[in-house]
C-alpha cells in the first residue's frame, strides 16, 4: 500500500509543478507531459481528459476533468485501478515559493478505487516503472517530499477490494472521506463513512505520525469502527504493512449480521445466552504481522454470561483457527434448546418439542480448540455443576470432550457432538454415574415421579434443524440401572391386590429395591423388552415403547405381588400405560389375564393327558415284562424287551439244534 501512497503523491506533485507552466503552456500539453512522466515512473497509464483549469493567486489550484490510472496488466478485472470524474487541488502559493508543500484542499468527485490481490499473492497497488528497483522509490518526484493537507475529501466514492487468494470480494459504496494532515511528521485524522452490502460503515482514525503510518510503520493510534449497530474501538500502536497492532480492544458486537456481511459471511443473531441481546468483547489485542491475533485478559459478555480467558487466532489454509482457555462462574445456555428447562420448553405439559430452527452456521467460520471451565452450566434441557471440557471444531463439526462434569449428584463423562456439515446433527456417547433421577427427569421431560439414584450409558444420534426434528430422528442404544427408590403416583401392589385403578394419583407410590433395563432408539422411538423391577412383596417385568418424538408412551408392565419364596404363586395382572406422556392412561389388562388363564388351563390339560398316556404306557410295559418273565424272557441291563425276546428265541433255536445234532451222532 505504501506504493499507492507514493504514486498518488507523485501525481499530486506533477499537478503542482504544472501549475507554474499553465500560464505559458496549453493545459493539454501539460496534462500529456504529466501522463508520460507518470507512466515512465510507475509503469501505469495515466489519462487526464477534458480541460485542466488553473488558479494562480493567492491560492494555487488546479481542477481536472475525468482522471484514470490503469490497472496491473496481470489483472482479470475490467476497468482502471483508479478513476474520478474530477480532481481539485489547492495549495498555499506563498509556501510553495518557499519550498513547502501546504495543500489547502484536495478533493475527488465520484472516485472508484480497485484494490486486487491475485491468487499468486501479487498486488495491483505495487507499481513498477523507471524508479529505483523498478518501483516507486525515493528518486520519484514527490514520492518522499513532505507535505501538509488542510482538508482532503472524497465524495460519493467506491472502493472495491478483491482478494483472490482468500476468496474475498468486498465493495464499499457511497464512500465519503475527510482527511486532515496538519504536519507531515505529526498526527493526522481520518473520518470515513460508506455502505457495505447494504450496511452502514463508519471509521474514525487518529495516528501520531503520518509519514511513518503512510510507509506502513507502527505508530501510536486510536481507531473506532462502526458496522451497523456494532462498534469496535482500539487504542494503542499499529501499522498496516503488514497489519500489526498492540493495544486495548473494546468491541460491542450488537449487530453480528452486519459484521458478517462486511466479512462476506452469513451470520444470524445468536441464541439467547450467546449474544441475542448483548455481545461485547474487551481485552489486550496483539497482531504480529503474520496474520495471527492474540487476545489476552479477554472478557466476553454474552447476554447475562461473563466469560474470561485468553484467545489466539491463527490463519489457516481454508479457515482461521481459534485456540484458548475460557472460564466462567456460571453459564446460561438455555437458549440453545429453545426453552427454560422442564423438557426443552414446557416439559410434560407441552404438546410438542420446539420447532424453531437452530442456526449453527457460526461453526463454519473457524476451527477451534478451546478448554472451557465453568462452575455451573444451564443448557435448558439439563443443568450441570462444575464442568471442565475441551471443545474442538473442525470444518463445522464441534466435539465437546466432557472431562469433568458434575450433575444431579453424580458425574457425566463421554463426548457430545454438534455437526453442522450440510445440515445439523447431534450425537454422543455418554456415561452417567450416580445421578439423581427426580431432578434429572424433571429437567429433561418435566417428569418428577421417579425418585432414585442410578447409572446410565447412552449412545445416540439425531438429525434435523430443530429440537422437534432431532427428537423424531433419534437412533442409538443404552441401558440403565437404579438402586432403591420409589415410583410416585402409582401403587402397583395395591392395584394388584384389589384390581382397582384408584391406586393411581397423588399420594400413591411404589417402593422398589432396584430397576434395570436396556433399550434401543430408532426413528425417535425408545423400545425396551427386558425391564425388571424388584420390590418388597412385588416383582415386575416390562416391555414397550416410549415415542420420544411424539411424546407418547405405549408400555405393558407385568407385576406380580405376594409371590412365594420359590417364585411361585402370587397375583399377576398386566398394567397398560398408554397415551401422551403428559397425561398417560392406566388400565388393567383383564383381557390378557383371561386369555393367559385359558392358555394356562389348556397347557395344564395337555400336561395331564401326556401324564395319563405315559402312565398307561408304563403299566402296559410292566404287564408285558411280567408275561415274558413267565416264559423266561428277562431283559438284561440296557436291553429292550424286543431285543430280550429275540435273544431268548435264538437261544431256544440253538438248544433245539444242538439236541438234534447230538441225536444224529449217537445213531
């Protein structure tokens, strides 16, 4: 950029030198001579059209017609690098005769400036020509000559910055600018306003040493930038070639969509807790010229949350990467779930899950690796005690590595994933140990009827752009086990003893010694087939579905009361639980009782018939053995009666044959 400053300075001096000749030489020839010299020194064509009108005394000035400076020959953009409908330059004539350049006025009407960086890193504001080293150098007329500027103005201008290497294209329209340089080696002020992608932009810049700043060196400065309703202020030291800063940053990011528009990103208003109403950042900002930024002693105020720590921003191939350490006493992120707890917005009393779209587009802006520690964390659907987690973001996929999470009297370990690649999905693998079920289920589903302490393992995945869509798509599996506790609102033993549904409601409860079950998740439906409940004088098994997406239940509980010690006997009546889980229906399954009784009687009759047939067969076999024994036929060990009879018949034949043979020999 320093070459751009020098080229414009050279153009200014050409105009000033020409003023002394305008009285003797036609303005057309002065303009042509200035254009030839500018092209020789910079390698760029300068075109001055129309008349060049001078004023000689007491204010030395010149007004030009349309002016154009050609773009770099490697650029693919059409049109000049710089153009304006006219330029007006006014200087102090007496000071100029004494060797000083005191510019009283410099204005450009409707200027356009194209700044371009190619894919190979070349910049169109770096000029080459006949100067030292092929660039604008100290030997260029006016390039290093001190000057002052009482007031420089731009009215109705356009500035476009195209960075093909970074894939950025930003245009500032309606640019109005005022520049004051009272001392070339002293402070200067710059005030500018413009419109970027329909958003108002304002800049106030003050720096101590203009000559150093123009050359890109680091100087003391203060800057205030406004974009829409967002404001950023900086006070410290800085330079722009390369970009380097060291000082205090205070930013009010009340208008993230406007900031996103300026940066070429589509940002929406964040959820409550992350800056829906207030988002402010303060800290000590350092930029070292490599593109990296470091924020130390940062304080981030997001609505009612205060987050402190250190953050680093490093450039990356496809996107920047943020790393750091953050901490907070309390962190309220209930806005992420669209509710205040009690089951993500209304709990058991709600008719459905929140359907408001969840925007996670911010995940695609940068990669990250941040450690987060907080004394309390409220996610709306659940609340946690001290939390220590590592948050990593890679290509819009955020992974929360839960290293230490205390919640509901127990601990949670595992990982939770938010994937914003091509839509939204959430998933995780969690292990919950020693958690109190009553407050947990109250927060998750608004249900406070199960009082126990237990363990849970869960693997899940949900896809969708709202809580409702995610709940309706859940897939996964898990298991849980509970110790001693009670089920409020239902006295299973009393219901069985009297076959009376009045044992449901306030004041009723079932005390148990333990519950265990495993389950699967498919399309938002939790299915279980192996629930076991152990209680004094009562056991129960269960099978059924919990439709999480539609918030309904269809479950069959098979309790047995007053069993014997050997597990036999007792009263068993299946209990059907169905309907919306906000107000489930309970019914004794008497039809199943009758059917199972008939099936049991049929099985008993079948057993009796089989027993009678076996008894008759045994009696017949005993009679046969008795008759055969009278005939000398007795089965040996492991020998059937048929085999014994065959054996005896063979023995008789052998005896007869022997007698016959003996008789023949005697004769």
